[in-house]
C-alpha cells in the first residue's frame, strides 16, 4: 500500500520522462479538448474563441493578461458533480480554488454547497446570497472573530481542526445560545498527490487531528460531551490533483473504522462523512482525469462496502471538489513581449504576466500547456520556455512547451486550465497588477473580478 508521492501539482516533478519533449505535437494548432474549456474552438481564421468570442476581440476589450472563464463550462461541471452524487450526497465547491460573487451565485443556482476557509471567503459567500446553512467553514486556525461570525450567520457546519478549536467553537456557540453542527477533520495517514499516494504517510503536517494514537477518537469523545456542538460527522482530505482512487479507498476504510469505534464506545452512529476534495484535472494531454459520475460511483461503493462490513448504516457522503470544477473552465491570455532564442538551449518567450498571476509553476513545478491563439501557424515547432515579466529567474509560466518558430511580439498566447489556484493565489509581486477574471457566455463577456489598478495599490499604501 505504500508508494512514493510528488508534491502537489507536478506529475513529473523535476525529472521529465525520457523523450518528453523530443517529439513535438503533430499539429501545434490543435486544441486538446481535455485541457481547454468546453466552448473553446478555433474559428475559420484560426483564432481561438471562447463562448463564441475571439481572443483578439477579448484582448482588445479587456487587455492582457486576463483570465477568461467559460461560464457554461463552469455551470456544466458543477451540475455534473451535483447530478453524479444525487440527492443522497452533498457537493461543496472548495472556494479556495477560485471565489467571486458571480461564482457563488452560479453555485447557488446549480444547487451546490460551498466550502470556505477564511473570514474573507465567508464574507464573499454571504454577500452573494449563499444560504448560510449551505456553507462549510474550514481552516486550521480560524480566529475567534471568524468563528463567531460563522456561528452567528448560521453556517451549516464548522469543520473542527484541533483540540483547542473543539472547545473554542463550543464556547462561542454556547455564548450565542446556539448548537453548532460540526465535523472533525482527521488525518488518516494517507497522502495522495497526482498519480500516486502513500498509505502510511506520517502525520507531520498541520491539518486535522491524527487518527493514530487514539487522538481522533479522543477528539470525538470530547466533542460529544459539549452542549454547544452537534457532531454530525468525520472529515478527511487526503491531497491534491489525485487520479488514483485507491487513496480514497484507504482513507474511507480508516474513517469508517473510526465510525465503528464511536458506535461501539459511545453508542452513536455519526450520520455524515466528508471525503474532501483533491480530484485531478488535465493540465497537459498526458493527464487522464475521471468523470464526476465515475468518481461518485467509486466513492459511494467504497463507503457502502466499508460500512456493510462494519455493520454500520451508510452515512451521507459529502465531497469538496474545487480544482475539478473551476480548473478547466478558464485560460490565461497573455501578449508576447520578447522572443529570445538561446542557441542550443531553447527560446525564452516573455509574456506580460507571470508568477504573480500563476505561482503554481514556480511553487510546485506544475506543468501547463500553452498555445499561440491569435493566429494559426505552419512554422516549425521550437522548444520554448514561457516566462513572465518579474525580476526573478524562477518566474516561469510554462517550463517546456513547443511553440511555432515564427512567434513574435504582439502574438497572443493562452495557457489553459488556469481556473483553479491562479487568480486565488495571485500576488502583487513587483507591484504588478492582478489581472481581471472575465466570464464569457453565449457571445457576451463580462468582468466578474476587475483588473487591479495603480490606484488600488496606492490606496493601501498610506504613505
Ligand atoms: N477540501 C479541503 C479540506 C481542502 O484542503 C482542499 C484543498 C479542497 C477541499 C479542495 O481541493 P481541490 O479539489 O481543489 O484539489 N494550491 C494548491 C492546492 C492546495 C489545496 C488545498 N486544499 C495547488 O495549486 O495545487
């Protein structure tokens, strides 16, 4: 059961498999539907379109860099998750992947719940009208102010992450005359990233309460005793960008083992189990994510089987996909500024954004695809590295990519699958302004998060 793991994000980490870039794709103009949002096409002039609008027009109207989000695709993916799990389970979209008020409204309309992990995300959710009972509040160090706001608002669940927090939430709830529905996040010793997982991972990380050493069982015992809390279930989140379902299998086995222990010790069958998020998407053509209905079927079967063998009633399942819903729905559009061939090495292509709008390549060695999208090209493929405009050599957007040899300043490049953890992790490094998010649907484009301005920067700098 023990296999090696990569850090979040990269499939190949630093070591590209042999021949990884020895063969450029047969057609550089082709768009692999796996990595692009659903309505993306090339029009009759070879220009990329999304939601029926071409990128030259989008660049002119909204500028670059910018994230363009395919609203129909977002809604379709949200609905697919909702339908796959049906009425006997709950889907919580993980807002950390990308959250805005428009997104909250779409989720509400499509019948999803929302996982927030900070006061800021909670405020965004509430201000866009997400009913509080459909919100789950996460985090390993929620402040008392955040907890108070969440309890007052009436959030559907708070996911407790430590012994201190069990007491803190109980106390605040009691003070407010409430009984707060809670889950306890446990760590089951499973760590999964990309295609691999470790089933016996040691618990050397900050989230949750370890199952090992009876700590999780003790947390449950304490939570059951506190009047301010209604313990509704156990939560487990095992990692990111996961393709291999066997990590969930081990996690479910261990969570159900705890449920059985709770029943045997306390005579209580907890009604819910949350298996977290972490389901992978295709960043490049090498990745093969599963469809939501396959994931739902697999998870439901795993939990049902485990509960049957433990003679427990099958609890209501919830999941928290973030990346798998929003990741594939957006691409980042950049303009090429300089093209610098380095003899015998590769060509460096500088774009007008970089690590401030996509930190994932620098942080996780994440792999991305990239295409020339403002025109078609028959030029020979050239091995390139797409880099940003920041004062840092690690400012890489796409580490290894083949682009047409006639690439020139003014061309538009698009990097697909940047809907998750790009805008939400964007920074102002070098005082570069964070790009807007533009939602496109049925031939209409509208800004849902506007571009940052120099006035925004200077407003925070009080001089
Ligand atoms: N639920 C919990 C409790 C989580 O901690 C996370 C992610 C999710 C759900 C959603 O995971 P997703 O389905 O989006 O993979 N910044 C990293 C990812 C960090 C994820 C943290 N927790 C990245 O860019 O890959």
